């Protein structure tokens, strides 16, 4: 990864041209929230002169005397893009601090560093001062926990991060810093082994976040572990993967009470029809990776069932199943969540995980008499991706087998 900071402490803003192109495109297409994140400090500030660890000692790779230099670098990057009209709403100075990120020299495939909670406190508290001094409005996003249980559990100096950073009794309390919102970000990797695991972890997280009056963001996920295989050794179809992705989103929003949800890889070389665990768009590059084609996967549409309709300012409604099923049963059969705004718009996302068509009668008390309704459906059929259908008000909604449906009333 190129770094804007040169060896002589000057900056070269022509670097990372590809990343800057995507950043500008995101802004142009109306992305509301831009986040800058750092996997490693500039190598001139690290202990081994590299962007990753070569020793498996679980200590930060940043030199102790370079904390201020690191946060000043981050501040200068944010300040530069502010001047370019590309304001970063958040900056994330550490990533997955629980992992050791150690590889043999020249064998690393990603930058990274471990960070103890005390290390994170030192970075964030100094970054808060630097942003304040430069009169920059960007907020600090933390702690980007490698797995959700680290936000509420663990005892090795990198766990219980909500309690450590947001309890006024903690010596690492940062809830009073100007640039630190009451917000904890974590990654849903490795918390999807089975339905019980998925639900229990997110309930515990929601309880802890609520106790300390902190919002939870799910800030990184793809099907990195094998939970999406659901006990089979056979290839998973694109729709199987999409349904599993929708299940994870559902549980993060409903059980974890996530206020934001972010996928990791937008695109990657691969197939679009099976085992699409890592990406939303499958690339088919030529031999020299200078050209090629791309194909949206069903994962893209699964995410769209939420992201296209559940918009900022909406709030989630409690759902009651008339047949009184529990969450474990629902995860294997039918998952429903609902969202509304103050203008009378109602969005319902239904995941029919079963192998049979289902008919659902939606009873609610917030619809206006003049409300109109449409439903958007994704199935395994090639051309049925957020396909629009008319839906009569107060009539049962038909959910095809193994499908995702978003019903919109407005």
C-alpha cells in the first residue's frame, strides 16, 4: 500500500490514485458517510519498518515515541481531503487490534498491527487533541473489534472494549473526548457458526451497549468462516450465499440492534453462480488484469434489500409472530424485520429461508389509508433481482421459497 507521507516528511497526494478515484465516485454517487481507515502507521513510524508484524508478540508495531507523529499524519490526511471537498465523517485509526498480524518477512498479504486497549487509548486521545487543534470536525471510529465478543468480553487486555472505553469508572474512558461518539464498531466475522451462536452473541452485545449507552456498528463482514456452508461440503449456490448474508444482516440489526451495517469486499475475481462468500460483484479479468468483465452476485441484491430501503433516520419496529415461534425456529424458516420513518413510510424485509412458498399477513397500525404498496423480490432465478411487483394493501404477501422480499408502504 502506498503512503502519502514521504521519507523526508513531505506529502505526495498523487499516490493511491485508484483509491482516490473510488472515493470521488462514492461522493459523486451520493454516499452519505465517508470513513478513512488505517491498517498500519506509516512504515517510518513502525518498529520493524514494515506495515505488518514479523514477531508474534501481540504488541503494537508503532514505536512508543511515534504516537504523536502517527496521529498528526492521520490529521493531515483528513485535512487535505477536507480541502478537496471530500470530508471524512469518521476516521478509524486501528483495525482488528486483537489479531497479531505477524508474517514472515515479505510473506504478508495485508497490513496490520495488534493494539492493546491501552495502546488504543493513547492513539485516540492524542488524535482527539490533534483534530481539535486543526479545527477538524471528523469523528473517531473505534475500536474495529476483530470479532463481536471482544466488544463485551475477553480478559487479555484487548477485550471488554465497550466497558473499557465507555464506562466512566474505567481508566481508559474516552466518552468525554470531543471527537469520540458513543459508538462501538465491531466485525461479525466468526460469529456465524450456527443460529444459536449468532443470536446469543448479538443479544449479549446489545445488552452491553445498552447498559453503557453506546450505539453498535457492524463495520466489516464477509463469509470468511465456514458458517455459510451450514453443515454441507457441497458447493453453495449464489442464492444460498445471499440468504445466509441476509440472515447475518437480520440478526445484526434485530438481535444486535446495529445502527449501521457494512460489507467488506465489494468485488473480487471469482464466479458469480456459486461460493460467492467474499464479494458482491464477481470479476472475470483477463490474463494481465488490464481488462475484463464483471457480474453482480446475488449477495449484492441481498444487501440491497436493506441498504436501498432502510435509510438514515428510520427506526426499527418490534415484530410479533402470531404463531409465537422463537428466534432459533425463525432463523431456519422465516425472518422478518420492519423499519419506519416519521413521514409514514414503512419498510418490511422478509427472508423466507425455507424450501416452500409462504404467505404472510402483515397486521400493523401505522399505515395511512391512502398508502401504496410495492414488493421487491430476489430468488435464485437469474433475472429476479429486487424485481418489482404490485402488492395489495392488507392482502397476504406471497414469499417464494428461498427468497428475500422487501415490502414498501408509503
